[in-house]
């Protein structure tokens, strides 16, 4: 991998790590997940669409977190490769 791409990955990883440590973002993830779970738990039996939408939103939130974690990991690998090179 070229050095420019490694530096970009490292920088993106650092930015993503800051986001994942940001108290406001952490609280947003927690609160939104709670809200989505409450929607699911408090829905009527016939409210299949409501539950499905809440589940999709919750799953999207989880995917966003996982993506940021992947960017952090990629950045750490890039840093290691830059240190070796």
C-alpha cells in the first residue's frame, strides 16, 4: 500500500477514534438505542411495521458504530505499517 493511503487511513482512524470517545456521540448512541428498544417493547401486536422500522434504525446505528470501529482498526494497522516502513 502506498504511503499516502496509509497516512490517510491513519488520520481517518484517529478522527474516528475521537468520535467514538466523544461523550455527546456516546450518549446519542445509548439514548437512540434505548428509544428504539422502547418502541419495540411498547408496540402493539399488530404494529409489525413500527417494530420493523425501529429495528432497522437500531441496526443502522449499530452498523455505524461498527464502521467507525473498523476505521479505527484500519488506522492502527496503517500506523504500524508506517512505523515499519
